[in-house]
C-alpha cells in the first residue's frame, strides 16, 4: 500500500504519526520527506501543464494581460 500526504511542515502534529501507525499497523514502512514545489504538483497533470505553459507564454509575450488600478487596494 502507498499513501501520499501533502501538507505544510507547520501542520505536523503528534496525531499525524498516530494516524500513520494506525494505517500501517505492524508493517515495516519507509518515510521519505522532500520539499515540494507547487509547480511540480500542478504540472503533473497534462491539462494543467498545458494551461500553465500557455499562461507563461502569454506573460512573456505581453498577451492577455489585465491591468489593475492599485488604488482599488487602498
């Protein structure tokens, strides 16, 4: 069995370890922790990746840009 948990390190609590122990009771497990880049996750689905690539290309070419008056945030 394989399970992926996606969370911020600030959200780790002792109950998280207890949940893992319950899910994998009496089994040897391997725990791998790595810093996740949100764009890697978003790009893992082809349609998301194509949309991101399209938006990035638009930004580079100055196309489909929206101008916002910063005064509306005052």
